[in-house]
């Protein structure tokens, strides 16, 4: 193995990637983690994390991810700020192309995560950053004493709607079904919050632009009656699921119909020597707690694979 | 990599440091409460170093400087606006990768 070759290259630095990095660094695998931004992933857009064990009062998303990074770096994980653009087989190794010098590695862990979905309605793309937002913790403070709409019905939509009540005068939560998918404690809080009004069986069909070039309203459609109405909101926050960051992996590993990476129960992908961990993986529950479990399993599997295939004794 | 080549601007000096600057200026509208803003900080520091002498990278804290954020209609952060000769040439919203910011920079240089 030459100096520029790695045992393991991890693509993505959210909870899954950093945990894989922690385990691999502790196993003394020569490991490099490549992350497009600073480590942290989607958790960085979370104000307060209440369901990650070990923090009885909760913990800020930023603080949690900063601690995960520090913990991995304590065991000398190398982290590079760069965007992966392609990965391919080269003999017994894999070659990763990214913004910097190419990397060669014996194994790969894909932990690129996911990004918020867009709804694809008129006005959405044009008004992104001008009243359309996918991050309440980033943009909520711009909506003091304003009316805003939150679209979605899962945990993220519920949490962000509650967060926005700190700033907005009224939060309209619009959900296409007649019950929320969000977990029980969040449903209770939403019911108890006077600033939140839930619009059941309702979708947004368009986002309107005002004279200032910013959002001035949202057009709603009641899915049961077919009636449309207009909400005079200044902000529209969209939390309608996520899409995986796997465009650069097409043809390299098998993806499901939504683009998530298919794995077996031990997280192996269709490509031997490559595992997937965290939100990017085809699975049912995408949480910080499930991502860190994935990261540990993936790193462990990579370690065993290297021992077997390359006959490296444990250090 | 450090903040060496990054200039912090306020509402008061925006005209002088950005609008009347003799180089293009990439202004990052950010706030301490915003996680993704922190996530792109190292990218901006790297770009400030790489393009030193050709482009200025400036940061404006929207919390302390609401006037410019309002003037330019910034209601999502991070937002990066690239000014040249006092005019807006490019605008990027959200924490994007280095390549995407660099593409915008190359268009104006």
C-alpha cells in the first residue's frame, strides 16, 4: 500500500460518516473522510435534538455534531473539505474523484445523506431565499410577527412549526393527510400551541410573489372538497421528505426507486467493498440514532473485509 | 486556512467596502444562530485565500446589520451575493459546495 492509498474512504461527514470514522480510526485503519461542507450534515439545521440518548435535556444540533467531529479527530481521523464527484473501481481498489487530488482506497463507506425535497409548485424555485425556505432554524428569525406556512406532517415539519412560533405571529401547518405522521409528543405540543393552526388534507398548489419580489401568499387546495383558498403568508417552509445525495453513484451501486442506496442487513451495497450508512441508505427510519448505528456497522464490516481480502493482521 | 483574507462588514461601511470596492466582492450574509452558515465558513476562507488580490470575500452578520439584509431582500441564510462595480452579479442561497460558489466567481472575474 503506497502512502496515498487508504484502507477506507468515507464519503460524507454527518452522524453516520463521523461514527464510521471514529470506529475506523480506533481500529487503526488508514481512513480519510471527505465532506462537501464542514462536518455535521443535516443535523446542523436542527435547533434542538431531543431524541438522541445521553442528553436528558436535549442538545443543540451544532453542539452535538461538533462533539462527534472532535471525538473522531481525537483518534486522528483525517477530514477533508471537498465534494466527491465520482467513484469507480480500479483493480482491487476504488478511486474517488473529488475537488482535490484523487484518492485510492481498499473500501468505501457511502454516508452522503439526504437533502430536503422540493415540492415543485409554481413560485417555489424562484422564491427560494425570498420567503421560501427549507431551514427554519436558519431563516425563522426573519419572520418576527409574520404569518408563515409550514408544509408537511412528519417529525421535521412538526418540530420546525413549533420552532417558528418563537418568531411568527401565526404558523399554518398544511398537511395532505388528515392525521400527522409526527411522533406523539410533537402532536401534543402542536395541539397545545395557540399560534399553530393545522390545515388538514391540504396541499400547496402555488406560492405567490408580491410587489417586493418576495413571497406574499400561498395558494392552498383542500383535497377533500377540491376548493382552493389563499393564505396571506410571508414565509413558506417546506418539509416534505428528503432526497438522497446519490446522483454521482448511479451505475456504481444499486439504488432503489427513490435513489436511496440498497444494502443488505450488514449494510453491504451491490458493490463488494462498499457499504452505505445513514440517511442515504434505503431504510424506514432516518434518525441521528440510526445513522450512528449504521456508521459503526459499516466501519466494522470494512475492517473485517480488509482483513480477509488483503490478509492484514489486526494491529 | 484562517479568516486572514476575510473582511467583516457592517451596515455603516457597506457602501465603502462593497459597493465602491475596486474588486468584485462576495458578501456572505450569515448569523451566529445558523448551523449551515458555520458549515460553509471554511469554504469561504479557502476561496478568500485562493482568490486574494482578485476578489474580496466579506461577511455580514444579519443579526447586527439588518439594514443591508432588508435592502437586498435576504430572508434566508446563508445567502452569498457577488457584487461587481456596485451591482449584483450572482446570488446563491443555502450551504452549497465549493465548486458551485467558484462557478459564480469565475463568471465575474
